[in-house]
C-alpha cells in the first residue's frame, strides 16, 4: 500500500462554493440546524433544545426526513421542523448518536454496553427499523460514529476501520488493524478514531486519534470499492479540539468535519494522486456547529411544509396531471396522476370537494381515493382517481367544480409528507 502523502493546503474560511450538492444537518446551541452544501444559509429545525437539555445528533434521508435524537428518542421531522411520524425509542443504553440510512428505512445508533473484562464499558453500533421500531440483527462491536454507505455502515473499531450493516450481526475488518495496518505518517498515532466512506466505497476519509500535542490527521484514501484494499492519497493536519466526525457528500465530491474552528467542508477535486488540496476549495459551514451529516436531499425547509405541489422541484415526492381534463371526462375516466418519489415510498391519493358543494349534491366530501403500492426511487407510477358511482351520477349536473387533489407519501422510515393541488373542472 502506498505510504506517501502530500500536505493539504490550509482551509480558507469563505472560499468559493464547492461542487457538492444536497444539504447538511448539524447540532448548534443544543438544536438541530440545516444548511445547503454551499453554506450560504442556515435554518433552525428544532427550537426546544437547550445547553442543559440538548439534541445530541441529527441526520437526514435522501427524501428529506430529518431524524433528531434527544435522550434515547429518535424524532422524525420535516426539514421545516414539523413532526412527520411517531418518535422511536432507541432503548435505555442509547448514547444519543444516530444516523438515518439514505433510503430512510433504518437508523444506525451507538449503544453503550459491557464488551469484555478488558473493556467493561464500550460503544457499539446497533440498528433499528424506523417504521416498525423493531431491532435488527446487525451489530458493530466496539464500533463508534457509524456512517452510511448505501446499505452498509463504516465505523472505527479498535483503532482500525470495519464494515457492518442492518443484516450483518458481525462486522468485517477493512483496514487499520490486524493484517492490514494503516500506513504510517510521521507524527500520527497510526490508529483510527473515526472514518467514513463515499462514492460507492471508493473514497475513504478517516481521522487519527490525538497525538501528544492533541492534534490529529484527517487522511483521505482510495479503494476500488467498499472493502477493497486502500491506497493513501493525502492528509490534512487538524488542530487540537473535538472529535472531527468526518462525513462524505453523497456523490463523493466533498467531505465535512468538525474541529476547533467549527464545521468545515472541503471540495475534493482530485484523488488520483497527491493533489487533494492545491485545487480544492474549503468552506466553513458553522463556526459553532458539531456532528455534521450530509444528505442528498436539497435544502428546502420553508416549502417542505407548505403542502403545495411544484413538479419542477427536484428531490421531493410530487405528482402531476398526465393531461388537462374536463369535468365530463374526469367523471367518465377518472383523473390520471403521475407520482414520483426521490426514495422508495408508497402513496395515497384523494379527491375532495368543498363542504358547500358536498351539501348541495348530497355527497361526502371525499369523492375519489386510490392507493399506490411501492414507488421506486426516481421512477414514476401512474394512478387513476376514479369517482364513486354516486358522485358520478350527482356531479354530472354540475357546470363547474373545484376539486382538491392531494397525495400523501410515506417513506421507508414511516415519515409522511403531503402535496396538494386544486383543480377547476368545467
């Protein structure tokens, strides 16, 4: 394994925006905050946290479900801060650190336990299904700071790096201890405190344990894929301070971490050789934030809770009409919708008339309802809302009709969002 490293250029506070997209969640002043990848804005997702009773970690699925952890409870929220599903208990021994999988189905969380006579108290990684609250068999013994890579997590174990997942009761050694030691760097402790993988496992970021002066190294490595042998690329010397908790942007184009200066990101332009600093740009996202996580979900907290539908908005569950429809055609053939979700979801569509029209025609307000099964990420499913037989008979005498069409989406975590549009049919 190559052992040569190049020093990374110093981070600049307010450099040019990186190419990475998505949004970051982090903890600040005891609450959950959200920022876009370029750090140009921030939004306070929770408001009830305090320094004496804080939220301790937060993360976000690719569909924009925020999971905020406080005590031993995981709260599922929209980006705008509205509760989207029932909180999930992580058990008595949860440490307060957890991260949601990109598909929103599973939470990886740290759990305190007694591991052996040598380590009577240690931190392990466990998994829970968010929709059911059921514990899953996956386990990472003495694994801390788990970070997701598709359906696996990467974490630091006994000074090295290991891989596990929701269905993997025992972790797999990757590198850094045993037969595959971490390459030596002058001044480094040669042991791993935290690690993360990105870009399909082909890029690795790790932070070494503090040296005699309290400083650490942030090291970047490459691999053919998750679990394959790693090759050293470059390093960045970090000042003494908190645990850095490195994370990758979902597309592997940038990293984020915390240190004594706050939460920083670095746009990684090239890891093919030793050039990971000369042409890279850095940003400081928050001077006082901690525990960053990075999601593919776009930064959109204000419109996340407005229940409107904008088909042009990317990264949101949404629907559109397949074509313009008249009242007579809608009564005969129904209203055809095209529904799409950024992550795996199910949907329930409803057509509702106002109370006055319902009373006039002797109908219930809901005149059509239809459920869609599993909708795959990035795919679209056609659903036809067909009116009830009674509504067809009564509404054929109407000259103009206002109908509110709404679609309720449920992602793999059980979190619910909704979009709505009012149609005027003549």
